[in-house]
């Protein structure tokens, strides 16, 4: 897993990091990085040295722009009551 360094030189990069339920988008033209959590439509700009982004580039998977735009639903966890 992880994203090859060459991908960042080639163009925009879209990353899915399911462990933290987050997507990242690297915009080559500006060098900006954006983050979008599962279940959310809006993205926010983050610093390139963001720790979660660094983890995503190492352990995440490169995906298509369409999947990034579509997003994924947030998982729902139920706490059992005993």
C-alpha cells in the first residue's frame, strides 16, 4: 500500500485512508492538500506537513477522482449494553 512518490510528480493525487475514514487530495498545480472525512461532502485545506496526511500517503491507497468526489459513508459503531 501507500502512494508512489512518482504519482505526485505526475498530477493530482487522490488518496483513500480507510483506517481513519478520510480522503486526501493533492493538487499538483498549487501544491495544496485537501482533506474530506467519510460521510462529508465538503473538503478543507490542510497543511502539507499534517501528520494524518503523512500517514495516509504511507498506508492509504490511491483512488480515482470520481471515488474521491463520491466519497464513502461513515461507519456506524454501536456500543453493546450489557
